[in-house]
C-alpha cells in the first residue's frame, strides 16, 4: 500500500481556454523555484464551451479539449514529475451542466425515465404542485417570456438533423422523443404517397419507419430489457430517417415542408397547435425562467437552474462520473483531490469512503481512514469541527483564512465601528438579525420548489403519526423554514437512526431559536419537527414509516447547505458592512472575538485533528483578496478617524447622487461598502487606475444584485444600477472640484502602508502554521482583486518569474541590502514575493517538521506585547520561531517602517524551555542570540525585527 502523500505547499491555477495545459507546463519550473510542491488545478474535465471555471461539467469521462490534448496533459504531468511535484485536482461530484453539450442530459431529455441516464439525475417525477401538466416531466425553465408568447412568436423551432428531430430556442437545443416522431412523419402522408407512389421502395421504407416508431418501447418503460431495446432501436430509427431524408429528394422536400408547417405562422395562433401538441408529448416541460423557484422539480446547484444535481450516492453514477478521475489517481497522474460542495451530497461520509476505497482498495478497513490525499470544500462555522469519521485530510482552508484574518483586526476598534456603522446607515440591526432575515428570504423566494417538496414530505410524516395528524400543514412548513434558517451550521450529517453527538446540539439550538422568534407558531408543531429531525421515532411506526423519517432528514440536510450559503454568503455578506474584511466565506462579520489567542487555539486544534488541511488566504471564491482584507482591517484601528472621513466624504458626495423612485442612490449602506472597497482595492500603480475604475463599476452592480435590496439577478432594476455607476464615475473623476478624491487618496496611502505589513505577516503565518499553505494564482505579488470574475483575471506569470530570479541573484550577493531595497520599494510587490519564496523554500527543506512538528504559542512582553503574533514549531532538536507585527497604527507613524530599536524598544519574545540559544533569520541571514531575564530565555523584538518587519528564525543547535 502506498503511503499517504501530503503536499508541502500548493498553488491554485484557474484553467480555461486562455490558460491551458501548455501554459501550466511552462510555469512549473517557476513554481518549483517558488517552493511549491503541488499544482492545484481547477476542474479539468470537459465543461461547457468557454467555461471560465470548469464547474459546469458536461462529460466527466474526458479531459476538457479547450484546455489541451491528452498528450499536452501528459507532458504537464511529466514536467511535474521531473521536479518531484504533483497535481492536486478539483472535482465536481455534486452536479453537471444541463446543456446540449452534455450527452447524458440530452439522452435523458430524449428518452425520459427510459434513458440509461435517468437514474443519474435527481428528478421529482411526481411533484406535489402542478399535477397533470408536470406529472412525469422535468421542468426546463429556459424561456425568456411565458410559453404561449414564445411559441406564437416562432421562437421555438422544430429542426431535422442527422441525429434526429430537435427543438431549438436560440442557443438551447432539445431532442425530440423518437416515439413522438409519428405525428411529424404522418402529417400530409397522402401527398408523399402521390409524389413517389405507394409501391416505391423509399415510400415503403418510410412506412416501415413509422411502424418501427410504434414498436419502440415507451419512454416510461423501466424494465432493463425494454430500456436496452429503446436505446438501441432509437439510434437505428434515427439513422434510417436521416438516410431516407438525405437519399430521396421527394422525402426531403416532404419533411422540410412538414417542419415548416409545424413551426407555424406568425399571426395565426392555431397554426402552432401541431408544435404545441408535439412539445406536450416530451419528457420536458418548457417554462418561463421566472417560474423556476416555485415549480422546479429537480435538485439544482444552489439556485442555478442549468446545473443539475446528480445522484452520486448511486454506485453506478459514482463509477460513471469518476471513471477518469479514478484512473488518473491510480496511475499517479493526480496525487490528491479537492471535493467541491461536499455538503450538497446525500451522504458525504459514504461518498468519501467509496472514493478512498476505489483509489486505494488494498487500504479498505485500515485504521487510518485517509489513505489518499483528499480535501473537502466544507465551510466550518466558528468552533465547528470537521466530522471526525470523514476519511479526509482537511478542508480547503476557509477556517484558517478567517482565523488568520482576525489576528490583524483590533477588537476594541470593532466595538467602536458598531456605533459608527449603525449611525451612518441608520439602523441598529445586528449581523445575526441580518443573517436570519436573509436566510429566510432566500429559502422562501429562491428555494420555494424545494421547500414545497420537503413540506409535503413532512406533512405526510405527520399524517402517519397519530399524535401529529391534527397539525396544520401550513404551520409545519413555517416551522421547517424557521428551523432551517436558525440552524447555526451549514448542515448536519445524520445518516442512520443513531443521531451523531455533534449534530444534536445544533438541531436543539435551531428549534429553540425558531420558537423564540415565532411565538405565534404553536409549540407542538416545533416539537414534532424536532422529533423528526432527531429521529425520535414513535414505537408505533413500521419499517416503511421509519425509513420515510430518515429519508426526510437526509433530504433536509442536503437542502440546508445551499440555502444557508445563499442567504449568508451571497446575501447577508452584501448587506452588513461594518467592516467588510470580515465578510468572508465561513466568517463572522458580526464577531467581537478577534484575538491572537483565538488564532493559537485554531492552530492547536488543526495540528491535533487535521494537520494536513489546506491553509488558504485567497481563493477563487473569496469575496475579496487577502491584500484587500489586510488593508481594510486597518480601519478597525482608526475608528474615529474613519468616521470623520466617511462623514465628510458622504457630505461632499451628496450632490453626486441621483434619485430613483424618490431615493438617493447609493443608499448609505451601499456607500459604506463602496468606500471600504476603494480603500482595500485601490491600485498601487497609477497606470492601473483607469482599469480599476471599470472593475469597481462591475463590482458595485454585482454587489447590489447579490444584496437583493434595490436590484437583483432575477429582477434587475436598471435605473438603480445606472445611478450607482454614475455615482462611481462622478466621485472617481479627477477634477479640481472633487474634494473627495484628493482626500481619499491621502487617507488611502496611510492605510495601504500599514495594510502591506499586515499582508506580509499573514503570508508568513499561513506558510508556517499547522496545515498545508495554498497560494492562489498571482497573489505572490500584491493582488487587489475583488470577488469573481474579478479574481479570475489573467495573471502575468512572466514578470513574477523574472522578479524571483532577480531576487535570488541579489540575495546571494547581499541579503541585507536586498531587504532594505525591498522595503524602500514595497509598493512594487517584490517584498511579498520574497517572503513567500523564502518561507516556502524553507518549509520545503523542513517539510516533516512543519507538517507534524509541535506548535507552541509565544508571547511578547513590554510596551508592545499586544502588537506581536508569534509561535514556535518544534520537532525533536529542530526549532523555528515565527513572529509578525500587528495593529501597526499604534506602533508607527505613516511612512515609518516597523523595524529596529526605535520602534520596538525593550520588548522581547519569551521562549519556552529547551529552545536553542542561537537563531538564524531565514529572511535576512542575520544571527541572533538569546538573552536571559528572570531565568527565562528571551529574544529582543528589536533584534527579531532589526531590519525586516516579519521574522522566520531557524534554531541553531550545533
């Protein structure tokens, strides 16, 4: 059995047709020099044409041809192998693209329940609403207007192609069930007979073709033999049809005219009856896209209608969707997997066990559950542990991201910002209240169809239990909504009749809060729901009824994750703007608990439970980059200065607001977000400012739509959006009369200076803390990206490679001179690249030490003891000390570097017993000796930070 391979450091790359396998291959030597061991790739399987992310998979059995050939992928693997590197691959087990490029989906639409792929997709064939019309059909909400209008405007057109009849609606292409071809072929059949004579072999073949259609098993057939016959004969039938059409001009002319007739005539509603009847006889039900939230009868990825959930819990589906992934892993071409959206799966534990067993079957039943390196995209709320029985090495790093970010937030300033924010936006609402309201809104508005299905299921459970039959179905649905939105975690993981100990308190808390917030709902309703969710089964229930309770709980769990994420991450985090650097995936923007001690506890827990987890600071899903957050964090140190700035900026900019529906735009909350965004993301290079203005305009529209207050993706309010864009244009237009811009740039410069050192500290902590550090593409230099698509912009890797090579050459000559130059020219970003490369390479040469070594929090003494975050890593005789400054506005004046004795005075870092007496600064090559005070070993802060603002010290033991 192969030993578990753990990366030393990963580098995330976003593959698309603009960045292919060949580009990644050329980048490998640079990544190796940077200190990276694993290229961490976005999904590489075939996706929709032009996909910029790869999560819209259309064929999991093939690599995406837009990324390159199989040979180019092999060449990338060989390049990695030659340098001792590997590939960590992002995979998408939860959903696929419901698009014409997906052959499984097209087969399903053509053949319905009789499709070989019908079991792959999660369809509710018998929905509780819209019975009759939707019975046995799947909703396709692609129409831009109501169906009747679209039909009679001739936007739906029947076509005949080599692979059969299709319906086209602009770019949408839908197959026609071969079993329903007969009305098309038989229409005006007498005219064809007259044209080519009844005894003509072609006409006889045409008649036999129609007979074959009659013999085709119906699309509702579920018997395996009938399914096989339908699949085989359907293909034969379409080939015969195309041969007749292509080889016989008379038949071609006849069918072309029939197609024209079926497509109707504008202005003649009755002429569309034939096409209407044909569409009514298909597996799918075409609908106006606005009805999807109410009538959807399939599981989606969040609320994205063209990404459909797949039933990966079915072993056949697992094998089909993972065949290529398993092959790559077994061949050693992929050394690790990142599992996307684990909370969307029906049974995450079963999935993860199957994944491990299929990759390393000889390890099945071994004591160590993780035999292959697997990470899960799991959002852990504060103090929530990862389920202990999951056979994984950890998460994708949002828990670390939020823990390290809070190191650089002043908790006292947060309290002051509460009052400042409430006064500016004129509301006293807490983040907890915002989250509750937005979760509830999202569940009711965006997931109404899913909610209706769960509510119907819950009502049936109540009917089966004699003590709950009197409960109102309406109140049951209301209670279900309330408990869902009050759940303090994304989901629970009940998978049998024994409820895990970790999950019971979450459900208890959710029910109690739901009761408190809804005194008008009868207590018995909540009590019954709690009993169901905790599987407190009445003894009167039979086996079937017991399974129905468990089925409901597991379906509810599958629903809560997407619903809560949409309400929290994609709505509440765009509404509450006290300090937006805290508005991150898995974060707590309302926290008052920011502290170094919390960070130490997080790291200790990581080492004890998931020491091989990923540590991220920027990802493709973060709301803003690590450097943007690092800047905005500085505002918490200057709450009074910040409030004066915001007050005068708002006053100066009031005349630049337009009124829409009687309201000035932007509103105060949008204005607060804009000012913080400008502070965090303003470029350090003047040449980038024009493009930045355009990026900000794209961002404010996206943020407003996500907030769903004045505009939204479903119902864009263009008047509001145009007013937002006009405001951005006005306040960022350089002019003598624009007092805001002049004042803003002055203030921004001070914030950016301190923010840069926050960023350096954050990078060093990430690389040296327990866990595996991850670098998001391009962030080894300053990166001031906002949420996607902004953070998927092309990266200039060439300049980074050249800079790194220059740094290595200059360091070899004079490390201190280099350090001085880097700090003097900090704005060019080379200082961040330097810290990243030095720390990653040091980690690479001490990999076991950093992966599994002890973690020892260290504390400073003296006047600035609260201004340092430090820890030691220890493994037998090997030692390292990491120290970074924090809350710098109370430590230095603008433009003054946080180095040397004038800044740090007599402060010192207290070392634990057994620590070495001599140390070497990895970043500056300076030697430092310990001192002694009160019988303890100490390192003076002025020595640690003598010439550089962050420190990585290696213990000298010889």
